[in-house]
């Protein structure tokens, strides 16, 4: 029976990769088909399979859909205000041209919290072009830190969709995911963005691609928000979530039940993001004289990419539910424990394999989380360890971006470099990011 279960899961994953890689079926449908294949191969009743699909989809989306939707609207409001460019320009002004890579690293790290990776990169790439024109140094000196900051936050720190989805599937606290995402993400971003960026920029000179010249960043609308306002609005939901996490865990001491309930309510991700959206609507919209109709259109438009992520996450929840229902988790856990291997290693390897095979970091995170979830009841991990497990998966899902990843072509196009040099720069940067992220995670896990 054990062999049959493992063979069924293996066959289901092979079907998943074939549908995505060979037949180019959307990942949402491919995940559902792979789940159904696993159910049929283990001999489940067709009606039971459909019940598993419904249960997995519903239980996952009840939480994730709300956060991803609120996060998408929040990012859209930041974008319309020009907030991303203001953060980058202000940091560069304060850091100075000589330390511009550090400014871009910080900009990417902050801006990717509310704004999707590709949108943030496209918004900020003119800043990179402008710096290259001024200094005449390789574009990679500035692009790598920006990309590292964006990539780390995109994969490691909620409320970005990937870590939110994984946290929900694994039952991890978003507060602890934010803590470990920051603790691991910051040094990883420095190593991948600053250290590797300097290394590769000395070996590959990249000028600004003339075909992609854009307007100067200084040509912004007259009504612009202040840097402090933007950063405060971005940090408010994170601070609320962290405060609630530490209050409930007793990390900050003992408080009155009323205070605990109040802070827990305000620090719930739903409440925290609603507060952030209302603040952004007023301070980055109405107060800057954007019409209510314009704001409504911008927020509605942001739901399109969010919808894709929401459905994909739901399908990942379906796969997880199938693995739980066929009870493969206990068997896999026993096998893994017998081998005396760290669960963090398994999580990283699973995410890395899926990432390399099919390209999407989000699919890699969700698939790996689905594989790991059935193991957790037998492992008895603490809330801190569960949060760290999310980061291990995030590290694996970030590794070795290549030709099957849309990010590879986005970077190649906007930097105007060949596929070979994209491999040498972007692909190697993501590999440094993923491997160092995993090593930091493994080190912290030994101390817990």
C-alpha cells in the first residue's frame, strides 16, 4: 500500500510537469488534473475526489483570497501615487551616487512588499538607466541590487502572495514568517545584490539599452506624497501583524485580556491590510487630488493579476488536501525521520526541483507546501519553526531562474542583454539568493 501511494504521487507530479512544460496547460488546471490523477491511482471514489477538490479549494481561498486581493489594491494605490519612484529617488539622494546600489537594494526591499515583482521592476528601471548615464558604469551594478531586493521580499515577506499562500497551507503564523523573512532576507539580499552585483558588473559591461529609453523620473505629477507618508503606510500593516503575533505568543510580556483582544483584532492580516488600504486611499489618492472614479478603476484593474494568483493558490490547496486525505504524510514523515534528515532540507529541495523544472516560483512554493503539509502533524514543529519552514521553501523557489521563467525574459529585455549574459547575471544572482537563504535558514533551525 505504501509503495502504491508513493507511485501514485510520483505519477501525479509527472503529469503535472508534462502538462505545464510540454502541453503548456495553465498551472491552475494542471494542478487540478494532477490531483485527480493521484486520487484515481490510489483507488479513491470519484465523488470523494471531487469532495477533496472542493474542500481543498475552499479551505485555502477563504484566507488567501482576502489577503492577496487587499494586497493587490494596496499596491495599485501606491503605484498611482508615484510612491515607488519617490522612495527610490529619496534614498538615492540621501545615500549619494557612490552608494546608489544600497539605495536601490533598500528601495526594492520596501517597494516589493505591496507591489508585484514585475510591476515594481518596470516602475523603477528608469532609475537604473539614469544612474548608468550619470556614472557610465555597468547597468548590472545598479540592476542586481534592485532585483535582489525585489526578489527577496517577493518570496520571503508577507503580504506578498507566495509566502502568504505557503503560510496558510502549512498553518504558519504570518508574524513569524515576516520576522524570519527579514532576518534571513536582508543579509541574503546584500550578498546576492551588492556583493554579487559588484562582482558581475566588473565582468559584464552593460550600457543603457537605447530602445528602452524612458522619460526621466523627475517628470512626475505635481501632487506627490512625502517619503515618510509612503513608508509609514507600507509599514503599518507589518507592524500591526508583528505586534499581534508577539502579544499572543507572550513574547512581549503579559497584558490585560482587553488589550490582547484589541491588538489581536487590529493585527489580524485582514484588519491590518484594510487599515492600510483606507490610509492609502486617502493619503495617496484623495489627498493628492486623484478622483474617486480613478481610484476605483485602478483598484479594480489590480484584481486581474491577483485573480490568477488566487486560483493558482487554491489549486495548490487542492493538491495538499489530496495528500492529506490519502494519508501519505505519515508514511513520508516516517521515511524522512528514519533517514535522520532535516525537514528544512526536504522543503528546500522540493521547492528547488519544482522551480527548476517548471519556472514559476509561486507554483514551486505552493507545490512544495502541499507536499510538506501532510508531514507536519508528526513533526510537532513550534510556531517559530513553522515560520522558518516557509522561508526554506521560499529559498528553494527562488533558485536558478532560467528560460522557463518569465522573470528571466523580463530582465533580459529591460537590461538589453543576451541570454548568455542573463544566465551569468540574473540566473546566478537568483542561485546565490536561494542557496544563501537556505543556508541561513538551516543555521537558524539548529538554534531553535
